[in-house]
C-alpha cells in the first residue's frame, strides 16, 4: 500500500484543526460512535453523566469535565466493555427562573404570581433549553462521544415521576419531615438554600464590611450586661442573651461607675482594668433583663440569660445576643429553654408590621435607624466596622441572611453513620478526598432542606387538608396514584397543573375541606441527586437493568460537588437503596483564568474556546487539561501558551513520527508489518519500551490517574522521536524492512494507547497507517508478544542519560552538535558495552571509553553540607565549628558510615553528602544514575574540517527541502565556498555525496558559501 499524503499534511506542517474537521466528518458519516457501542454486547461499564444547565454556553470547566467523560468511556470500550453515554440536562431551579425573570422583566415573586405561573414556567422551559444546539456543537467539536438523541432531562414527566417516587419512599421510611428551621436564605430569590450550597465554591463566601455594635441590657439584679453583634438588624428580635457556662466573667465599673458584666478575656479590648468580681458564666444563667425593645415583651420564657456552647471570647464581649428566627445556633439554644421563634421580616427581608418603626425597611437598610434608636436609649456602648467572610447566594451573588422558614427536610442525621460506612466502598481520585473533604463533610452532615417556595421544579408531592379541624396528609409517588385519587389524566407534574389537582378531604364528614398540594417545589439538587434511577424511569421501567447496573462504575465533576451532586447522590442512594451511588469518582480542581482569578467574561481573562479549537485544535486543549495537575485535585490557570506547549511537546512530535514513517516507507515502496521480536538492538529496545509503556498507561488509566498516563505518553513519544528515529535515520534511508516494521508496530500500538487521550489525531494517523475503519473500534493493545527485556531498557536509558549529559556539556561550552570530537569517557557501573556505537553517533565522538568510577583519575569529589537547623538543637554552639570544618574540608566518613566534622560527630539528618566535579582537562558532568562523563574538548584540524563538512551537508539538505525535492531524488551539486571550507568539502567529498544523494559534486572557491543543485 501507499501511505496517504492528503492535504499536504503528511510530510508537511500539520494543520490540526483541518485534520480534526476531517475526522469529525468521517465519524458523522460512518456513525462510528454507535459502532463502538454496538460491537460490545456483554460486560458493561456504567457511566453517569452529571447534568449541566443549558441556559448558558459551556465554559472551560464544562469542557474539562467533558473530556474526562469522553476519555474514560473510550478507554473502557477499548478494554472490552459496553459503555452507554446518555447526555443529561439539569433543567429546574433558580438558574432557569432567574433567566426567565430577566427575559420577562420581573423582579419579585409577587410579579411572577401576577403574570401567572403557567406563563412564567413556559418561559423557564424555553430559557433552560435555549443553548442546547450550541452545547451539542461544542461537545461534538471537542470530540466527545455522547448520545444526545436519547438524552434525559429533569423536566420530563418520566424523570419527575421517579423523583416523586423517591420523595414518597423517603417519607414512608420516616426520613422526611416538615419543620420551622433557620436556614441560609436568599431574599432576592425569596427562597432558602441548603447548607451544602454554601460550601460548594470558595467564592460563595466573600469579604463584607458590616457595622458591629456593643449594646448593654440591664439585669434584674442591677448590673449592665454587654453583648456584641454584627447584625444590628436582628436586635428588634432579641429574645435572650447567651453566655458560655465554663467561661470566666467579671463585674467592672464603667466610666460612669455602673457595674458592668463581660467576659474576663475581653477586658483589655474594652479598656477595663479594675475587676470587682469574678465568676463563671453558669452563675448568670437564668437571670432576666429588661428588653431592648418592647415589641415582644410578653413572650414566654424570653429575656433571660441562657447557656450556649458556641459562645467564645475571640470577639465581642463573651455575651451573644440571641434572635432565634435569624440564627441556627440561636434557635437551637432558645428551643431548649422554651423560647419561641418569632419572625419580623417578610420573604423579601423587609420588616413587617410587628416592628412598626422599621416596617418596610430592608434588613440591611435598617441597621442605621436601629443603631440610632439604641444610641438614643443609652443602650449603645460602642460601634465599629467589622470586615468578615460572609455567605452570598451562589446564583444571584447577593448577601444572604439566616432566616427561620418552614421547609421539608430529609433527616440526613439519621443516615449519617451509614453514609460514612458506605463511603468506604467508593474509590476516590484524588484519594485524599475520600476521608478529607468528602469524608469530613459526611461526618458533620446536617438535615437537608429539600423544599423551595418557588415555581419551576419537581413538585413536593404532598397534599394537605385545608381545614386544621380535619387534618390529613397524602403523599404520592406515581402518576398512577394521582390519577386514581384525582380522577383526571396527569400529563405534566409542573406547576400550575399539579396545583390544580384537588379533591374533597376523605376524613372530613362535612365534605367542606379540600386536599390541596403544598405549594413548594423540590430543591434542584434532589432532581440531580436522583439521576442514577430517574434517568431510566425506575421503578416504573427498566427495573432489572437498574438493579444490575447500580451503583454506577464512574462519575466525574469538580471538587465542589463533594458538597453538591456527589453528596446528594450519596444521600439518596443510602436512604433508598442502602448502597453507594457510584463505585469510583474523579474529583478535579477548578479552572482559573490567565490572571489566576475565576474566569470572567467581563475580564476576558481566558482564551476563547472556539478560537483555541480553530487555531490549535480540540486535542490540543484536551491534552493541556488532561495532563495538568487539575486532575489530581489542584487548580489550573488556562493560558494560550500552556495549550500550545502540549502541541509542541506531544502532538507535533507524534505527527512527525507518522510523517517520517510514511515518507520513507513510500520512498522504499515498503508496506509496514507488525513485528514482535526484532533482532536489531534499537528495534528491540523500542518495542520492549513499548511493552512497558502500554502496561504503565493501562495501570494508570485503570485507577483514573490520567495526568500520569499523559506523562507516560510524553516520555514514550520522546523516546520514539528523539532517540529511536534520530538514531535510525540511515536504516530508513536505506529502506530497511525491519526498521520500517518496528516503527509501524510502535506507531500502530501507540495510536491505540493514546486514542482515549488524543482521539482525533490518533484516529487520523491510525487510519492512514492501517487503512482500516477506526482506531476507536479496536481493542486496547495486548503486548505479551513484544520483547520482555527490562535489562535492555535500563541499559538504553543509561545510555540516553550519558548522551544527554554530554550534549549539555557541548551546549554549555558552545561546541555545536555537528562538530565531531575525539573521545568521551564514561565512568559508570552500568554495562553499556553494546551501546557505545549508539552513544558515539549521538554525541558525535569518534571513541567512547567505558570505565569504572574508581579506575579513572577523575575530577569527582565529595563534600558535606551541615544542616544548621537540624544539628543546632543537639550541638548547640558546636554547630558553628562543624560548619566551619566542613567548609574547610576537615571531615571524614568511617567505614561504618559515621561522619565527623572538626572532631564533632554528626548524625543522619544533620548533614548532606554531595558529589561534585572539579575542573579537568576535558569537560565533565555527573550522571543521574551515578558516575560521570568526561568529554575531550580538543578540536584538531582534522576534526574541525569534518565539522565544517557536516555544516555544509546541513545547508545542502535545507536547499533540497526549499527546492521541493523528494527524499529519493538524486542531484548534481556545486558548492562554492571560501578556501578553508572548500578544502573541507573536498576532503569529505564521499560523505557529502552520500548524505545528500549527489551523483556529482563540483567544488569552487569563492567569498561565501553558495549551493547550486540540479535534479
């Protein structure tokens, strides 16, 4: 066969975007993705696709996760598994609602209700699927194989039915309850959040400056008690003061001589010095005080000092003001002593009529008037400004408040211990996440607020009697149950249609009360956490399939999902099935902009995705992301330079190896064949190294260590291009079958091994190499027939180290690589006798002398460096004497390894032994594996002439390329040069003619080098 040279690419500079376009077009026409799935019919590998929102374009975070979602299934398919890949869409929740509000020009829930839920939710449906076509385009362009045509959407009736089934099942197990609890609350979106939503991203907490004030209340015993708060707006709701029972408190006199109480540890902060009395906080508990405001003066059990474990003396006064409606710990502490929770603000965080002076004010607007009123009452002791880390809504970015709301909860605290146990069955990458970020979060998990008083979402499937005299609750877990009880066909579970399902209360003999659905919808995380079973409409369909494919084998998302999708899936899987939802999970870091900040369209701090695709290609971006520390849990800064570096280091060398093969195989008219046991030393090394490479990549991909697999690819591509091909050029030039077969075998196997990592480029090379349908329809390489010769591999690696050090010496001394030198002495314990010819050719020396380290009068010496920090605590002042002696060379090491410097014995860890090279007649360098090399730098006239001739050869070869000559074309050559160069050309006439395929060579003297060649 003749290997392809289409598009001017093979043998020329690669245009990777053009290559990728051709491959993508082929895949579409050939339906290769479907073929890759259908050829696997037995064992399955279950992959769960975490659903993104489609109300915006994909960013680098989506693309990063998408690459892993493609890479792992491709690899597992090659390993023999059938891997279904259904795309999923997360369609409910506030992201869709906020977009609909923007489109409709609505600001509040009241405006939504005025417009009508039906119209609003119709706009939500349109908004959430607005960019589906663009998503499909991006995902396809990045070469991700995924089934869009059989996708799942959380808004579909089937999916939602599975979700309400899950709710009812939890309810029936006693794991769902309704309660009034203080939760993070977004007043802009008018809905609570779950606690885990505050911990998904670091930027949820932002620095915020708030007023902090110290106020005084008068105890029934006459003292003034000082309390501190950073939320003055909650003071009208003050119902108690809290102290730490075991903390130390004091009575002091203030400036006006009034007895004042605060924590002893805070005396200095408030400028008090003279202590009248000391006592524990427990002595204050139960004492009553006069309220700051009289709004709730008649509240039972209120306005007393209570105990609370969360009181500290790090800030404030050691006394905490308690407003049970606006603090989680406040509510728990007040509940314990029978103090009720009283709300003073509405859904928009504006004060209601229960506090008339501030009615209508937003809580943050009310801070100043409240402070002013406290000052006029004489209750304000001090006002400061306090900068602290404060939670913001992850959707609208407004500062949150904590507010008591009625919500439905999953009782996660009952499941917590079992969730921790089941986490032991999950393999985490990076491993530290298992017992670190995820494990710690599980061990402190709180009950999960799953209801949202919003509009666009799966319904809370609870119907309640509208008459408290005839209480009844019905919970539904299927459409069939709804149709049975309400007598109508149910096609859509969204509001307002599900809200219209009403019926008389069966427990009301008067027939007047009605069963009505509670208005809330489910937290969108309940939707996505149900993905494993809801995507297949379990338990209504696909029961056998689900029960035999659960838990999933693999999922991947960014690290924040340890408090999001990973977490909610784990809760529901534990509660519903007593199993983990997934067996293995990769949790990657965060993609940052070029300035190290979060990516921002307004800052333009990241390269445009499409521009990168069009300039460098999707495989270049894939390689940049997959080979980076981000897959080990670190963060990654995206830069154009970083993306291009992967092109230079891996893609171009791989392409050049293929181009080299095609060029010389075609020139020789030889077709490459698989070879397993070559006899040539270099061939055998390359394939033995290939065997180790494939095994290594397989082991790394099996444990999802993708970045390390990329490292292994980079190393092998370097071996292939910068060693094997460089040292085998003469054999290819001669059309040697064994060399062509060896390179064919290496490239064909390498393409299969890198197919998951570089699917587009690997596909183009492999198809050109083999003429077969697709590399992605092949199996993972088996390498049992390749040479098993680890000793040869080690020897060759040592030889490469020798060459690398010798080349570094040349570079450091300014002697070009084409200048031959006389001798390289290699002092090493490694057996390199069979490789001296390779070393000599690579280093361009006439002789390689192998010897032992001890046999040479070598420029090697050792010295010790004393570690003062380590030795100082033991030696004291003597450490300085040891350091001085070590620098002067006054040290020794005994046969049993004891090191003494200046008569002072040092122990391990207090010193470092360093091997150094002194100046020598040649130039020398240390070998990484032990030993050293010495390069004879003497350049004789004879050597100089050969170096000049080789420079001329390089110029002639460049002239051949510039003239567009084929590699096999013969030429007639005339070289004009100054006398010394002309003499060198004449001396090495045969070498020049052989290397340049010249049939005739004429040499002329002139003032400068001129080359005239004719084919």
